[in-house]
């Protein structure tokens, strides 16, 4: 089963999907790169957030800003996890399928 891929961006706040059977298409590669960038930014934000959280003199505004950035990164990370999880499930389903006529002929 080849389901649509959840993309790491949205359109007007709505989920965006890619309908393609080619995991190496230009749009698939762009989505892969964006997922990697989002996860990398999330790691950077986490490092900064730990610094702010460990500062007993951090202001309410700094803490709110930090919490907002962490929430944004969590949304991105959860979307990446959902998308990758669905693709893993598809890959596992393909492994469980009986070979087709073209594979039996080999």
C-alpha cells in the first residue's frame, strides 16, 4: 500500500501531502531535506532552552519565548515522526506482500 506522504510543511495551516510512488522525486528529496533541517533546528533550540531554563534570573518573557520556540519545534518533530512512521509501516507492508509475477519469474 502506497499512502500519500505527509509533508513537513503546511499550506494555510492545513496538512500538505505528496502523492508519488517515487521516493527520489525532487519534491520527496526537498521534503527529506526540510525534515532534516527542522530536526536540526529543534536540537539547537533545545540547547538554548536548557541554558535559559537553568538561569534562575531568566525573565518571564524569556521563558515564554523559550516555551513558544520549543512548542514550534515539537510540532515539527511530531509531524516528521508521523510521516516517517507511516513510511516505515508501508515498507514493512511491502516486505510482507507475496512476490508479484515479475519477481517470481526471476
